[in-house]
C-alpha cells in the first residue's frame, strides 16, 4: 500500500487511502428508480468529460501516490465508447494495479473472457431483482436475461462476481430468499445495500428503506448463516455470511444504520474530473481545468489531492438531513 515515495497514503485522520473509484461516464443505459429515473436524465457535456488519456494520467498519479486498487464505474462504464480499449490501456501502463469494474452487466456478455485476460480481478454487478417484471420496474428496461448471461460468462472466465442489490422494502425484499439461494448455488457474493438518500433526495422514501439488520434477519430464515469477518478485516464495507454447505456468501452493506467511515480508504474521481474524498459530502475539487492547463498539469493535481486528503471528512454527514439529498446523484458520482 505504498506509492513511489515508499510511504502509505494517509488522510488527515490517519486512515490509509489505497482505493480509487474512477467514473468513466455519467451516462447510463438504465433508469433505476433509486438512482436516476428517466424523467431526470441530463448528462454532462462531452467536452467536460475527461478523455481516456487524461484518466490514464490520473491513474498513474494515483498509483504514484499510493493507490493500489482501482475500480472503474459510471454511469454505466460499458456504455462509454472504447471502454474495453481503455481497460487494456490501464493494464498495459499499470500492470500491478488491482483492477475492478462496477457495472449493471446489461452490456457485459461477450466481454468477460477478455476482461479475465486483462487481469480484471472482480466485477461488481448491480442486480436488484431476479424477477423479470420487477427488474424492468426498477430499472425501466427489460434486460434481466442479458445480465444473467454476463454473470454466467464471468464465472466461466474465472472472474470473481459480487452482486449488489439496493434493498427496497416492498419492492425486492420478498426476493431475499431467492438471492440467498443464488449465493448458495454459485460462488457469488450477494450484498444488499441500504437505500441511501443521495443525489436528488426526492427518490428516497422512508417506506422503501429497510435496515441491513432487517435484511439479515429475513435472509437468515432462508439458510444457515456463518459470520465471515474477512471483508471487514481488510477495510471492506460489507458484513458477510457464509452459507452452510453453499458455494457463495450473502451479506449487507449498511452505510446508514452502521456506517463504516472510520475505515474509509477511498477516493473518487467523477467523469468530469472532480475529486471527492467522501461520498456523502458535497465538497468536490475540480481537477479537469488543472489537468488541461499545461502550466499546472499533474503536479498541481497532486498538490490538490494531497490537500484534499488532509480534510477528508469522517463522512457522518449522510446522517445529517441538512446534507443528505444535496449531493450529486450516484450515476454522476459512480457509487
Ligand atoms: N452502472 C453501474 C452499476 O449499475 O453498477 C455503476 C454505477 S451505479 C451508480 C453504482 C452503484 O450505486 C450501484 O450498485 C447502485 O445500485 C448504487 N446506488 C445508486 N443509487 C443508490 C442509492 N440511492 N442507494 C444505494 N445504492 C445506490
């Protein structure tokens, strides 16, 4: 976990920072009811989106500063043109980077074999329902079969699969046993995430919120759960359970009821080149103009990242109704 200086990157509170989430686009081919429904579609202009070459330079800088794990996200990353070539370029330039992707998997089929070749170690797939009609209701598109095809190909290619489902009371909670069965049958980690009041707060409904603890309660009726602390031990946000006699695991991510800010090791860069040190804070640092100014460039960006890290928040703001709902939407931040 060290950069070229030989020192681990740390924030002002002493937390090690080793993980960058880079959003390659704010555009998405789905319209999930909890993230960005159809009527609210406005996209960032092309000229404001970082070019792949600029992203490659930022990844190199992050690597030099101590980032060892990179997650490509969006919007939908596979919806950006030439995304696979970008992944190949990252691998070529930064062979040692632990490279992962977060995707809705609707455009994944046909690509996992190549991703495995490029050393993508894990793919996180957002999948909120295993029922065709509910999937279409949540996402606005009837694409469940494409997602399942992509998941199957990842497993065949030997890529680790994590499924992320946003827990929506009354919408997909009846399917918790079906998700447990999925994790029992296949070597997959299924994680239910608490519905967060980020972005346009109008999307968040208290009646659709269910705590991680209640999800575990429902899920543990479907199988015998054995707590597995290995993710937490390595700074991961999920509380996981092995399923007795099963191939995979089930777990929950609880940003609201039991936040994990004390061990937050993340930085985020949005597709339009803004650095965020905390998902829940409104504070952003504009890197794009600096990057495009030859007099400033990466040296200035490095200084800004170092400065931003000094004040990386504790993140409890999400629990503050004054801030919740005022940050950008997840599709613009990258989750
Ligand atoms: N398109 C990709 C995908 O679907 O995985 C990447 C971007 S998506 C914004 C990243 C993650 O954010 C997804 O797992 C999504 O479910 C999650 N997300 C979006 N809005 C959320 C919310 N209000 N609460 C909890 N998770 C949310």
